[in-house]
C-alpha cells in the first residue's frame, strides 16, 4: 500500500526537489501541510521518528560500496541514507535552527518521539513539530517476503483481520502533528500521555500517573496488522483491560510500517473531530459502536513484550 503522494511542485521548488529522494519529499510535504493548517510558521523544535530512515538510499549506498569496492564513493549517497536526513531537510526547508532530534526504535519510534515532545512542552517549548515517516524499499520488501513477513496470497485489505494466516500488508507514509503548550483555535485533541507497559500494569499506571480509569475510554484503536502470529498479544491486552470497551483497527488503511502508529494518531484525531467511526474500521458488531467518542487509547504491541499506549482526548474535556 504505497503512500498517495501530492503534487510536490506546489510545495517544493523544482530546483530543490531534484536533490530529494522520495521519503524526504514525503516528509517535507506532510510537515508543510501540518504547519499551514496550524497557522504556525516556525516550530520551536522538530522531531522525526522512523524505523529505517532513508531505506532506498541506504541500499543504494551499500550497492555502490560493493560495485566500487569501497573506493571513490559519492558522499551525497551516504548523506542521504542516514536516519536524520528527513529531519535535517525539514529544518533546512523551513530555515528552523531550533532543537532537532530523530528517534529510531523499530515499531516504537513514534511513541518515543511523542514522549520527547511532551517533555519539551513541559520544559517550556511552545510548539513542537513531530512526525513519523517510513518508506517501502524494494530490496527490504523482498527480504521480508522471504521471511513470511508479508501475506503470501492476495488479501483484500478490508478482510485483513478475518484472514487467519501469517504475514501482513506492506505500507508506508508520512504523518506530522503540531503540539502546542496552549490550545489554539485549530486544536482538535489533547495528548494526555504515552505509556510503555505490560498488560497487567496498565490500569495502575493510568490511575497513578494520569488519574484515569480503564472505563474512561470510549474506544481502543488497535495496531493489530492481521498477522496471526501476534494476534494473541492484542487479544490478551483487550481481554485483560478492555472487555467491555469497543475497539477498531486502522492498519488495513495504511499497511504495516514501523511508524504506522502516527497514522493511527491522525485517525484518532479525525474520529474525535467528526464524531464518526466508519463501519470499515469497526470490525465487530456494528451495534456496539460508541455513540460518543471523547477519549481514545491507541494500542501498539512491540516484541518481545512491550505495549505502547497513546492517550488522546477531545480538546476541552
């Protein structure tokens, strides 16, 4: 499921765009859209999260090393292959010389970046641009295909969670948000916190650190990707903590990639903003859909035994 890309010429000057790879274009376009809609031109910090960074250029650099036997290598290929390339290019594009950091921690990269954003807000930063971004690289896709990471037979994305087989569907994307210290007219939701926990400790952490009960959440947005091998971890999480709470899925809309939880946060924003939960996201009995959705917990499991939760609520409650 490749990303649906915009007309970059409307966002990035063609002269600059010639030197940018796909993931950098995606990052700049998404961050520009975010800042434009927030009416804030210059953030106090830029944080990017990625599982693999500029993966296509990494493979290109490795191929060049092999072909040229590590001699007369182009420095440009190496520079464009590093994980912090996207964050650096965004800073150059907006001429932002403030705090700039990148988080690389497999499928928890975005959650750690979001936690850093919340700490910066607590330390006095006013506006934080935070985003998750990853791309599909042909070589990486083939490597994972050989290890049964993807579905071996075609599966309709709407049937992803009803298919009892190994593997998932490949995806990619760039999703950016602006976190502000104080609510603005453009503010949709509050980020109440990020939790890394085991199944059994979630209730205690919610109560002691956030003053919330499990019953306070109207919806759980699950990061399950359709791979039967990890289904038990998501099922156990729901059975232990949210037996009576409606839940839905989102990875059949974006595919699986390391920072897909950023797309999940965007989905949560849209659900709370519109108060609409599409039927194609709610796999269970439609009659169980919540009538009002003011508080959402986004759940993401990462091997070997970490459950990451992003707490989102409607602005003003």
